[in-house]
C-alpha cells in the first residue's frame, strides 16, 4: 500500500547491513543515558532510518552507500525524555518529521496519552490527549499535511459512536476533527483522493449492530465519509493496484472495485475453505 514502500525499503537496508557484516565501515555513536544527543546526530547523512524496537526509537544514519561499503552510524535510542516508553507504530510527514504514538509504559502509564514528534534525531514536540490512552495506528496524509491517530482498542460502552480516529494538522499540531470507527484498523490504503480503512473486531468491541469486518472510506480533503463497503463480509485483506481495489475475504472470494467510483466491478469465487493474505502483481510492468 502507498507509503508502506518506504518502510519496506528501510527494512531491506537494515537486512543488508546485517548480511554483509565485516565489510561494512562503521562510524558508531551509541547513545547512553545522559549523553548530549546532538553530539551524536549528523546533519550530513544521506538517509536517516528511524526504527521502533519496542523499548525505544533507534536511529541509523547512512552517509555512503556503495557495494560492500556502507558507512553508517547508530544511535540505540533517541527517546531521551521518556526512557521507559514502549513504541510500535511510526509514520512521517512530507517534511521528514517522525510521528510515534506513545503506545505503552509499564513504569509510567500516565505518560501513554500522547503523540511524540521527532526531527533531526531528537524529540521536537508532543501532542497530549485527555480522552485517549495508548494510541496505536498512525496514518500520514502527506499531501494535505495531516496525521491520523487511532485510539487504543478497548470494548466500548453502549452509547459509543466508535473508536476515535483523531485528525491532526501537522502544521498547527492541533486536532481538527475526530472520525469514529466501528472496528479497529487492521490495514489501510492512502489513495489519491481517499483513505480506505480495513476494519475488524466490531462485535468484540461492543458494536453488535455493525458488520464485524468492513471497509470504511472517507475523502482525504473534506474528511467526509464516502462509503462503507458492507456488501463484502469478513474482509481478510485489501490491496490497490492500477486503479482497482482487490478485496480478499476469509471465505475465499475476491471482490474487485473501481478505486475512483468505489463501485464493485465483479467478484471471483476461489472455492477454498479459508484465505488469509494476498499480493497482486502487474505482470505487464514486471515483464517490460
């Protein structure tokens, strides 16, 4: 899905670093508590790779990439202020700032109610919330300078409108709107005009009148709800390619939608008992 390619590329670089081992020229600057972080961070790197590792936020800076010769430095944890925090999700904006939900903190649980913003190797800002804790999935709409932040997954009271998805303006750092989801985000796709969320777990969260798995689609610019794809049940996976949305269901059906009109084009019966994941490949592009 769009924006996830960068995460994949970053992962490939890390795997490459490990694989070629002794042939790498290291320039190591390991952070230790109390050390001035700015002395270790270089503003001359080619690539900055931020990595959530559960307990902190690591940073790899690559200054040169050649075959058998990658120069890099490593900072184990740039999260100096909240050193007992647990991080999982991460995103970036158009300007290269990094957004990390404060996912959990066993030692200081009261701190896990904010979104941390990192820039050039250090904590630059944070947005604190008084109505959600342990935020998780974060989505970036870079073209419109917005970050979407999902609240923690908890069973909801009967009068709940849904799990909150906060819309944050990355310029003002203000919450400009809240969307309500009947289910938690399993996967998502950021398109040219819309954002598609694959939701699941509605019934377990207390939304007994809602379909347990569904697609929630809203306009990127207006933030208005466009369509809930409710004619596809038990969605297992979604993928977008060449203007089409491919939707795989657990009972082994593939539904194909027009990405722009959100109209169903057709479906394929696979005949298998269950299906979990899929990948769609454009063979014409692959073979050209």
